[in-house]
C-alpha cells in the first residue's frame, strides 16, 4: 500500500471529531468568540460531505459538552441560537446525502423548541437507515454522564426482574449508551493542538486510534481529514493482541 494515498479498502468505519478551537480562531483575528463558532459550524458541512462521499459510515461530532454550561451565559446562548439556525438548515447541511441523524446527549436541559426540531430531524432521517450512513451530533454530551445513565437503566431492569445480574456484560452496557447499535469509533481526531479526550466517548474508545492536529477546527479541511485517515491506515491495530 502507498502510504501517501488513501486506501478506500481500509477506511475507518466510524470517525469521531472533537471540534475544538473556534474561540481561539476568532481571537487570532480580533473577532468575538461567536464569530469563531459560526465559522466552525460552516465547516461541519465540508467535513460531513467529505466523510459521506469517501465512504465513512459513521461520523460523530462533539459540539457541546455537559461542562460547556460553565461558559459565560452570553456565549452559551449564542451557541444554542446558532444550533437552532443550523437545525432549520438541516437539508442544506446534508445536501442530497441521505443518512440517519442522531443527536446524542442529555436533551432535558435544552429548550423545548430545539428538542422538537431535533426529534423531527431524527424521525425524518430514520427512513435512510438502509444507506448505512449515520451522522451523530453530540450536544450536551458527557461520557461519564452517559455511563451513569446506562448503569441506572440496567439497575432498573434488575430491580424489576427483567434482567439477571449474572447476565450483565459489556454488551449490556453498550446497549444502554447513546451510541447503541453503532460501531465504536476507529479514529478520533482533535484539532486545535490540545491533546485530551475531554469526557468524550470514554467507554466506546477502548481501542480507538487518536490523531491530533495543531490546526484550529474552522481551518480543518477535508484534505487534513484525509491526511489523518492515511495516518490511521499506517497503524497496526492489535486490540490487545500481538
């Protein structure tokens, strides 16, 4: 295999991206942080289209964490205003690329109008399950919170006599996560120069390959994503073996 060229026969099934660096992108240009978020949101279309057109079956984008509520209220409000606008522009986002869209995370604290829009998109896009393509948008997502949710649901089943404790295994936990039914991420990418996982897909990333880029998210191009995939294809994934 030529390692300077993408091998379509060895693509990762699932790519997860921590979209980081919007604020710094804006600061470098003397702009308000919200300008960086808008620029970063515009880049979602570029990356989503590339993944779909290349044959990446699952793309998960980390947009807003459970910890992001700690940011200034004005910034949080601006983020949800932007999110609401992009929901209304959903078909323009995906173009003619039919795929299932899932919003993963705790929706309860999110405003009712946004929750209704998310549900409408999920229901509409479910008709495209046959394509095998899924776009996950992680909003108000925290992996520790997700694992706690899974444990509580399993405990409830045990208490109600619907599940024996002895029958609980890794699959049981996975089946109660937001990502149930999907493959674990093969490749996780974090632009911006930061090298941490930030409470993202902890359970699912047991054998995920990580790739870090110094480029800020708004400037992270499909060509850079292709470079990350080529780097992934060079690695020997042993999954604990030799």
